């Protein structure tokens, strides 16, 4: 078996994904910024080809060193395609099979977001709490903030306030949040705003 093949497939998948982004943006710019179903179809077709390469690696190269990356990237593309059950499955595969992977904290975070969007607060809380076991990951900054919102949703403003306060402290120094979904989110500012929302509830006069 040729040892270079899985790496080649991984690079091909990444090229298909990059091409899907370029094609989508190019077509949209040619149509004055309009997002059409045809543009999305063309872009999605390229994403699906990338997923096929990821699956080929998983099926045929059980000893490939970067299988954790394959699970993570595949999950991301399923999410982009709106195939959320497949996305969840691949994040779970990553967590179960590669516990020490650098991608695990973000997988927990994105699973927490998925369950939060479904208003399944207990499961979203469990996943955000799991991220906090990885304090060196920038995902923990986001997870702490999102966990605060889980508490707000059950009217536990005291615990929400504590989490927002800690989110402010841990995000000081402008530590970069190296997560695409949250790259442009100013966690410190958002947490400060939400602290102001919680204060009246925590310290309201009896």
C-alpha cells in the first residue's frame, strides 16, 4: 500500500473545499452579490467531493496519523452542507477515537452549540463543561461564555454572572480565538455587556 496516498487524498479534499469557496464567491461577485441556488449547488457539489476523499482515507487507511483531522474536517463540511446529524456523528467519532487530539476541545464546543440551538440545555451544558477541561485551548474561552448563556436560559443569573466575569478575565490580553465560527467575536466585550444584563437580576432589591 502506497504510504503517500492518504496525505494526497487529504490535500485533494482541501483543494476541493478551497475551490468551493472561490467558486461561490466568484459566481456571487459576477451576479452583483446575489446568493443563488445555482451558486450554492455548485459549491456544495465540490464539498461533497471533498467528503468522498475524507471517507476514502477513513475506509482504507486505518493507521494514517492524521485521522483526527479527517474526522474534524469532514464534520465541518457536513455542517456547511446542513447535514447536521452527519456532522454530530463525525465529531463524536473524533472524540471517541482520538481523545488526545488538538481538535477535541473545538469538537465539544461545536457539539455544545448544536445542542444549544436545539434548546437541549442539559446536553449543551455537558459539552461546554467538557471544553473547560482543556484550559489551554481558545475554545475554553468561548465555552465559558456560552455556558453563561445556558444558565441565563434557566434564569440562574448568579452562576451566569460568575461565568461572564471569568470570561472577561480569561479573555484579557487579547488571546486569539483560533476558531472560524468565533474568529470575529470579541468575547470580552460580549461578556461585559451580558454582565450588565445579569447584575440587576442578581442584586435586585427585595
